[in-house]
C-alpha cells in the first residue's frame, strides 16, 4: 500500500519555484512508491497550509514543504499548536533560504535528492525556539536593519536575490542608526540592560546569508540557542569595524554581546517590531524565549 505524502507548494515565494517543482516532485514521489496529495499554497485564494491540513485529515507519512523560510515557519507553527509530530521535508524556493543552509549545508536542493531522503527515511530532529506563544525555526530579530528581510520589494528580491537585501540595508543604514531600543534582558543569573541597535535570537548556522563566527559552530539540535546583541552607536564607522571583526572570525568588538542559553526574557521600554524567520513578527514588548528540544522531525540529505 502506498504511503501518503502531503505536498504543499508556495507559488509566490522567491521566483515562483514552487510551481516549477510541482510536477517533478509528484513524478519522483510516485516513482518511489508514495501517494502524493498535492496542493498549492495560495493565501489570497484561501488555500493555506493550516486550512488544507484541517480539511484533508492528518494521516500523512510526511509533509513536503516547497517554499520559503516563511512558508515553513507557518507550517511548523501549525504542527506545534496541534501537537502533531509529522516529519517535514523542506525544499527551499525562497530568495535567501537561510534555514536550508542550516539543514543541508547549502541553499539549493534538487527535488530528486530530497525525495530520496524521504524514501530512505533519513530522519533527524532539530530544536525549535518559542517566543511567547509562537515558534520559529532559525531566527527572531529586532531593531535596525532587521525589517530588510520582509520590507524589501518582492520583485527586487526575485531579480537580484540576496543582493536585494544588502542594497536595501545600505539604503536604510543612515536613518536606522538613530533608531534603538532600551531593554532589560534576564537569563539565568544574568541581567543585561542598555540601548541596542539590533538583537537576534537564533538557532542557525546562517543569518541573512552570512555565517558569523559566533554561530558557525552552533548546531540546530544542541539544546541551546544563540543570543546576539549590538549596542547603540551614532557612528557608522563603528558598525563597519564591527562587521569587519565578525567576518574576520574575531567577534571581540566592544559593541557586540553574544552567548548561548535555552531560556530568557526581554522587556522593552517602547514598542519593538520583530521579524520571525524572515517574516514580519509584529510588535512584541515582552518576549519570553524557551527551547523545544528536538521538537521537529525532518530529513537529512546524506
């Protein structure tokens, strides 16, 4: 008897790669003995991953998610909310595909090699991080420049890929330097209070297309997440010096605070906008973070 696999393809992410992969994925899954049940994700038409799962049942051997990091985030949150332990294979078709790099060591994956991983049942588990009542796969960030990921024009991202993010970040840099948040962070017996331009809580080996030395040895199933804070400065040269130190593998800049933990809280003195897995996360003034150790099943390529 063929095992059912739910195939969800986001036609809007990146350059519309989900649409291009749909036929080849159905073909490869069928040849491997699976029964693919395929749906396009089109929120504007009422087709979202949660509504599809609600209306089609949940008796799938696996879910193959074809889309961007935001598409995967939406799906994983549904599984956690409904206490479902279904393995999710991720075929990245977004503009940056940060989380794919943490999963596979590369940002582009062929449909055939992912289907082979499913057929050979090469499963493993990775950690999720919870912020209040929402989960994320690889990063929650606030402050200057973090809105670049979701405010960059989609047509520009489709044309220039990751370069679009960089161009937009450079464009907003001068005005963003004057925008900072005063916060109080509590973690175990540590309390940090101050003014910060940027903050990131990550479970990843890549953020924004880069692999800073402070996270390059991190694992997505090591039972900890990484905290990175960049202090306020009025001088763009200070940021250039910080970027140089990060890329040189010497993250000892005075503006940088970084450490590992599995639980913390952050309180802000003003409204703070967040991005979660590269998508708009809304205003969060009180954030409680905790680790869901090895909560999500997925597949390794080799």
